[in-house]
């Protein structure tokens, strides 16, 4: 009689421990080396939407591998599935301040003749550091003013984010530095 009561008490305790351990594993949060899937809407402070995942697939990224601007990840650290967060990133936490030195006046003959030049148009050039994107800021008969600043440089960005899914990254994803499968690379 005494033994069986002790046994059942022990059983209860073991069961309780198991349950807490499983609950701990279920509250996975966004942290380095996790693969996070989120829905997001980005707006400028005046309210204009510049990008949103609404109506399309959510965004999937490997946390802690420079896939996102650092400020975005910092603000989402510790968030669990279903959690919604809103935050504002000043330029230094988003795409950096604008650099006037990144605006250059280039003689027009340096551009291929067949290349359609139009103010506001975004083009890409190959450099020793890899592909570089620029926009055309001005055109005259002799020259073209090109702007190598990131289009979002100097801008304050607001984000509303909802966490859809979090999982552990596979060893292969960690070594590649990006996500494989849905929302990621297929190779
Ligand atoms: Zn890969």
C-alpha cells in the first residue's frame, strides 16, 4: 500500500517534468540560427506602403546571417509564433544615411549607345566588388548623374511584422548562410 502510493507520486512528478520540458521546446523564439517566417508591411513615416508580403508568400530568412537589415532582426529577437510587433528604424539601423560621395557625374559616352537612359531608372553595373545598383539622377547631352546610394538610404522605415513560423536551421543552411526550401534557395 505504502509502496504503491510512493510509486504513483513519483509517476506524477516525472509526468510534470516531462510536460514542462515539452512546453519549453514549443515556445521557440526568433534568435540566431533559426529560420523565421514572417508577414510584414513596411511603411514610410507618412504612411505610404513601400513593401508588403500581404497577398503573397511570407518572408523566410535565416536569423543572424546578414540576410536582413540588422535593425529588423534586432527588433524581432525573442518573438514567438503568432506575435505581432511594430517598430521604427532610423536610417542608421536600416539602409544607412545617404552619401553624397556616392553620386557621380559620368560622361555620357561611357554608357552603351543602345542603353536607354531615363531619370529615375535603376541599372546595374559589374564591379570588382560584385554587381552594384545605381539609379539615374539627371541626364544632360554630355553627362549622366548616377546615384549609387541604396534607394532606401536616408529613409526612416516603419514595420508591422507578424511571426508565422520558426524552426531550427539545418546544418547545411547554416554553412550556406541562407534558407533552403520554401521561401529560400532551391539548389
Ligand atoms: Zn544553399
